[in-house]
C-alpha cells in the first residue's frame, strides 16, 4: 500500500507538471493511528521511505512524534505546522488523521492534498483534495 500511495501522489502532482523527483512533499502524521504517539508498524514510515527513494524533498509533521527511527535511520519532523510549509509543499499527504489538525486551514493553504484517511470529509472546498 505505501507504494500505491506514492504512485497516486505522483499522479496528482504530475497534473501540475511537477515530477516527484525534487518535489516538496509534506507528510502529516506518522503515528500508527490517530491521536497516539506509537509509530510501530505505521504505513507512513514506508510512505516516507518510498518518497525519499523517488527523490522527493520530504518533510513530516506529527505533534505526537517529533522524531522516529526506521531501518536504522533517525528522522526528525518539523516542530510546528506553519503556513509556509503548507504553501511551499507541492503536495500534502495525510497519513494519520489526528484530531488536532486544522483540516480547513490545510485545504486552504495547500496546492494539493492527498487524503489517505478521509480526514477531510467535513471540508467543503474539495477542489484540491484527492481521496485514496
């Protein structure tokens, strides 16, 4: 499934004539499930790994997991989710649907959003949202 998520994200940004190699990708949530600090067996870890393999400039933000270790590599997330991070990302991929995320703000500021958890179901403007 992580490979499929990256492939779909690639198709979304390709519509804007952007290649995954060199694209700025922001992953929201690396926890195994919403509102917890456990990342063991989280599919987001493999999504990030595949994004990096594709050459994407990948950043993540998870308020519950500031740092994680995967396959011997330590990854440090952003300290906060800023407007600039959202605006500068070619695509925002929601991997964990934390309740603390302001999904309306994410939609308004992002170029493209790939929602793998249907976290944005209550957002009315769907023009830049792709569902899994």
